[in-house]
């Protein structure tokens, strides 16, 4: 009967109940988005780093991967040293550069990666084959589209432009042999990849046998931290960063995102709480006579408490469920905006949905709904029966 | 109820409460006995303390002093929980403004006290139907209060008051909101209830209702000043 009364009381003021639910839904959507934002970057960045199975990255001493133009000397020696370790199964050296690329009358600049095709973990081949000869490259759709080129076309690349001689330096004629998707690059960023030695040669003497980065894959079950530490002690020109450390560094750099998410999430919860408390209090104030009569005919105080708290909880839970759907839609939209941030890998998700987040948001909102009903419920249940009925009669 | 048929025994009931910094003596030492099956009307001018007395008889309000025994239960001194249970089991209330739950149907309103008493759904449905038929609303089970006239609402309220078969039915100005015709219907219903064995105490300004009672208690300034038996 209490259920019937609670349901009927909510249905009685349909518009008000609906508005309250919508208000909670907006608040819940924001809460879910903030919970997703708080964990999304870390989880998706971790997944991205681990997606190719490399647990350790080596950058020039004191830097992060691709954070500077600095490079690591004696790349082939570093590879041999690392491969000599029993816990290392693969080492992928990568050299990064910026090249001018021409096709017909079209000339654009593009990011270039020099890799060893057999062990690389920077791109996924979509069509064609990986570049293994020194005149072969693979390119992504953004570059091919910008050039109006296709797989099989011949392209001219240059490492730089000499303003005194008015000529390009390090010019080569190369053939596109594949279409690829670069895993760590931003959406729309034009890029190509070629054999490491080809790019070193194009870049000139300053890049001979140098790499910007090494990615190291360990044997299954190997201790990542001890391997990382040992590598750093063996190869003095590098800083070794495990995926876990990289995630921590990214977390430190983006800690304001988490703080923002925490503050906005708390505000959402507070707004939802106040909204439900206000609406249930207004509703209770309108029904003081009803509660006094229920008490007069022998309905226990706890039943009144249950009814009012149930009304608050129903508004909060229905609103929260609606809000979860709304939150997912807004998260997708916001993600599409944030994904356009320059320099961010396309695969990074700011708002990553995890069932745990949904349960956490629902749990927090349900708890808030119950707490929000406490004051109005206490007010409704603790009325003095006689005076309340007298006041209602006078009113 | 005691062996001698005494249902209500009030001795020296007083009710004082603070109002605007002063103590109001609403009821000042009322003693009243009511036997089972009696039909008592309490009359008197506004503010004489008759509603306060009724509230004390119904365990809605606690006396400041004095003793009150109803159906063998010492009512003064009951905790809130005990008083609630006492009202549920022993008292039926009818209010001037009906006070039905607007969101429930007539049937559900009558079921409400029975649900609280833990009666199973089928049993309370059956009793609610029986009571609504008794008060002449056999065709109006599914109607909500807003779909009923004032007289019909008061009859639903009477059916609700009878739901748990109370020993005592208390009514506070039950015809106060009704026109003469529907008021007469309610008076007739009370008369039938009393003839069928229900003990009634009504507080009223309505002379016709008071004249229908077998016993009329006159109050003034918080005390009983006269009594008439018919």
C-alpha cells in the first residue's frame, strides 16, 4: 500500500515529477561523464601503449618519447645490447622526422617514421605490404588524400629546404607500397613510414645510426620494472620508461582533468541532491494534512518515512538511469570534440565507458536519493497530528 | 471493555499547551464514562475544548494530567508507537474535511488501515467492498475522492474508520462540510451504525446531529457543564 501511495503521489503531479527526473538525469549525465573523464584518459592511454605488446620505451636521456628532437646515438649497438638480454624478445627502433612530400604539382609536409618492418609497432597495414626496400614507403589516408596519390604511385620526398641554394635537401624518389593506420598519431595527421636506414640516409649525417625511440617487448612473465632499471643502467644514453611509468607521467600532466572531473562530478551530485530534497520537501509540505491523517488512522511513523524516502529514491534512480543514457551520448559528442586536440593520438578516449563507472554513478546517485529524502521524510513523519489537522482545517 | 460495559473512562483529564508565550488550558479536568454501544454527542461553543478532548480520547493528543482508559487499555502514558498501534486497533476517526487520500480510490482508502494492520489483500478487498456497500457506495469502489460528492467522500471516510472493526468511532464535526441533505444522510448512517452496535462519540455544532445522539455532553471553557440522556 505504501508503494501504491508513493507511486500515486509521484504520478499525481506528473509534470513536476517529470521535470525533477529530467533535472536528475542531466545531473547524472554530468556525473557519469566526469567519472568517465577521470579514468578514461588513463585507461585508454594504457591500452594504447600496451596494444602492440611493447612494455618499455627508451627515449633520449632525460626526455619523454618524441618530446624533443633529440635522438639516441649508436642505434644498432643499442639494439644488439638489448637483444642480448634474456628477458627481451623484440626491440623496435624508431626515428621520427618531418619530410616534404611531392606528388605531381602537390607538395605537403608529413611526419615520417623510420622503422624496421618486421618488429615495428607504430602502424597497422590496411592494404599493400610493409616497406622493406630503401625506396618503399607506406602512407596513411590523410597523406595520400592530401597528395591525391594512391598505393603504387611514385612520390618525391625531401628532408629540408636550403634557403641559400633554394633547393630541397636529401631528396629521394620513393614508391608508396601500402596504406596504413598510424596507431599513435592524431586524427588527420599526415604521415608515412619507411625503413629506418632509408630515413636515416634522407636526414643526412646528423641522423646516421640514430633513433628517436626504442620500443622493447619483454618475454611473457618478465619483471618489467627490473628490466627497465637494468636497461637504464646498461644503456647510459637513454631513459627507460615502462608503460606504467608513462601512464603515471601522463596522469601527472593531466591531473587537472581529474581535479576538474572530481569537482564537476561533486557539483552534479550536490545539484541532484538539492533538487530532489527541494522537490520532495515541497511535495511533503503540500501533503502535511495527508500525513497527519495517516498517522491518526494508525499508520506507523516508519511507513511515512518509507513512503517519502521511496519517492525521493524513485526520482533519483529513474533520473539516474535516464542520465546514464544521456551521459553516454554527451560523452561521445565531447570525445569527438576533444579528439581533435592537436597532437593527441586518435585512439585516445577522454571519456571511456566502463560498466564500473556506470555502477559507481548509479550507486552514488541512489545514495544521494536516499539521503535527499531524509529531511522531508523526517518532517512528514514527525508532525504533531492534532495541531497539523487543526492548521489544515483552518487553511 | 470492562465487565460492566464501560468502554471509555476519563478521570480529571487536563490539556494545557503553550501558545504565544502563554499557557492555554484547553481542557480542565474532564471526567467522562462511555459505555459500549452508546452514542454520545459533545457540543459547545468554538474553543470550549471539545475537539481537544476528542483528540485525547483518540490517543492523537496526550493529556497533561488525568487518566484515560479505553477498552481496558490505559491510554495516557503510551509511547508514540504504542499510541499508533492503539489507534489502529481500537479507534476509528471521522474528520470534518474527510481527509481521504486523493491519489487512492475509494476501495484503496478503505483498505489503507487494514493494510497497515497486516490483513491480506483478498481479505481487505472483501471487507472494503462490504463496508462501502454498507455506507451506500456499492457502485463507487473505483472512484477517486475528486470524483465523489462531499457526502460520498464522508461515507468513504466512515467506511475507512470502520475498517479494522474499532471499539470506538470518534467523529469531529462530521457534517460540518456538508449541505443539509447530505448531512442528513451521514446522520442517518451514524444512527444505523449505532443501532448495529458501534459506540460513537461525535463533536458537533450541528443540532440535528446532536439531537440524533442518545446522550449529549455540553462543554464550556474546557469543562463539562451539562449532560442530557435521551
